[in-house]
């Protein structure tokens, strides 16, 4: 998202609750340091907020339904690729009823440039049907109702709750998992465990936006292969033993 503030919604890069061994992310791996203390956590998020007061989504959407579909489509795809595909898709169908009318074949055609498009087309139509039949055509603002939709796991559900309904959930994708283990804000071996830890430790004033800030940080600064430690605004607070010079 070029001129716009980079965002964070496009978090669904993997399947539900993937197990991501910490050592696999930081192969150079020295023993993990102790997580930072609460006042340092506070300072880290204060700096994130100062750098990006109002982060927005890279994914384009017009309502909770199109947000849900965009996040489902973003699994193992780039936000840019998803936006290219959804421009046409959402012009043709921006509600569950219209998506069902459009049908699986035409949905597949719109999203054919995205990875796993066959399965995703099936899921998008199937979830639209459930939304129409069981939720009056609305996206529910309830984690359990969301996570049982086809193609939706706890991570996608958490993103939708956070972005569309202002629920302070921290959906953990590969960026958040890596960044949080490096600093470390917390040490966890799975994304689910990291989500639970982060939601418990991030101070309330930062909880709603924490998901966005951590993704921004992982996507643009604390990158997987070579973190940009020299320009990192929290370098002095981070305990990662293999910082770049
Ligand atoms: S100092 Fe380096 S490893 Fe630590 S958070 Fe910043 S970019 Fe990541």
C-alpha cells in the first residue's frame, strides 16, 4: 500500500493454528532471553503508537462481509494479490446473497490468480450460504460463530473481530510470532499460545491496535531473514541476541 500507512489486516498467511517452532524461525538460535518486563512492554507499544498512530488495513474491503472474504483469501497470498482479485469480485458481489448468486465457478474465475483458489472459492460460497441461512446475511461478531465458518479459523476470526467490530484480539501470524519471540514480549511455541500470552500482557490502551503494530513491525522492520536493527525504534529495548549491525 504505497502512499498509505502500511497495515496489518492481511495476517492470515497460514492455516489455523500452525505450529511454528521458534528455532525454525531463528535458525541462529541462541537460548531465548527472558521476556521483557511490563514497563518495557508499555514503552515498546508507546513507541509503536508514536510511529504509527492510526494503522490501517492493506486489504481493501467495504463492509464486514468483504473484510471476512478478503482475510479468508489472504491465506498464503499477498495483500496486493488479494486486492487485485477482489476489486472485480467485490464489484460483482459484496454480500452473502450476491456471492451465492455469483456462484462458485465465477468466484473461482475472479480469484484464479490467488493460491489455493479452488478451495477458497468453495469456502467463500459455503460461508456465504451459512451467513445467509444462519445469521440473516450478517457477519456475526462472535468468535465461536465465526471460527466454524468454512476457511475461517481462530486467526481469521480474530482479525475480523478486531478490525470490523473493535474487539481487542491479537491474531498471531508469522510476523507477530517472530517479532514477539525475538524481543521477546513472550516466548511461545505455537501461534495460539502466543495469542493468549499477548492478549494477557499487552496494556489495555494498546490492545486494540497491537495486532496492527506488531505486523507492521515484522513486515517492514523486524523482517524474517534480516531484521533492520540499526533503524529499529525499539532496538535499545529488544533482547534479541543476534541483532544486525
Ligand atoms: S532490534 Fe532487531 S530483532 Fe529487535 S525488534 Fe528491532 S529489528 Fe527486531
